[in-house]
């Protein structure tokens, strides 16, 4: 959580558009989980979506970065998370990555900014 909060502060300072994906199963009752599933919530999407418009992107084409943020050491991807990253990377203009900690995420984002 601390790493994600640090990354969100950095994204805000940089003026980038982003959103955090709501956790699908953290602390909900069985009834709420069933309702979320019926509403289309699925396990595994990356934690963050970050838009880099063409005017701010290094290559001039723009990108949607999807980041699965893990702790600096020891975090592992679930099958669903890996499946999402693989599927998203097949979409033109989308770059989906796992990052260990906010510093690694900031490095990735910075590489795609002017």
C-alpha cells in the first residue's frame, strides 16, 4: 500500500491521468462478492492504469500503461494477473507490466515520457 501511495503522489505531481483498479475480493462478504461478479468484476486486472497522451510520450504515439504493482521483494503474480498482463500486451498502444515497488514503476513510466 505504501508503495502505491508513493506512486500515486508522483503521478499527481507529474499531472498524468491515472486510475487505480478496485480490489475485487478484499474484505467483502460472500453476498457482495457475488454481486461484484455479476456486475463484471473479475480477478487479475493490473492495479493501475496510466495514460500518456501523444504530446507527452517519448515516441509521440501515446500509451496506456497498465501496472501490476508488487512489493519491492517477494511479491508474486497470480495466474489471473499473469493472464491479464499477457492479454493486455497483445493490444496495440497498451503496455502492461509488473513492477516491484514505486521506484521501478516510476522508471518504467519515465522511459515513456518526453
